[in-house]
C-alpha cells in the first residue's frame, strides 16, 4: 500500500494537476496512433481500445471513468518503468519546484 503514495505526495498531485487538470475523462490525441487517457494521461501503449490489452492489460476506456483504482495500478506500472519522467508536464512544471504543502489542505484531512 505504501507504493500508492508516490501519487499521493505533492509531486504526484502536481503531476495530475498539470497532466489532466484532475479530469478523469481527459483524452489527448497526439496522432492517429498515440493517445493519452484519463487522470494520469496514460499512453495507448499501456491499454487497448475496446478490449483488455497493452502493458497494463486494461481497456483504454477504463482509464476514462471515475473509478481510478485500475488507473492507479497502471500508473504504478508506468512509474516503475519510467519514473516521473514519463509525464512531460511533471518534468517542466513540478520537478525541482517549490510546491505547496498539501497536508494543510482541508479536503486532505477530511478524506
């Protein structure tokens, strides 16, 4: 369970904020063969449209719903393979930046 915390810390929160604007249904099409899905903006090599597949053995559509458990598990696979560098906006907007202390956010303590 501790491994999930890589996305619960401020670097992960910053990455989600800048990659998908916290939108679980975010879909970005870079080309006919390259799309990015959901909250974590996971690339199409990790899923298959219409059926399970890819490196995460998940449908791409499952990355667009509000159930983020499967998205998080796939994002951990991405992180294990590539670290935060996979997410370009983390590299440019979060890495090495002074980030706010999310521990002081009221919603953080109420969840």
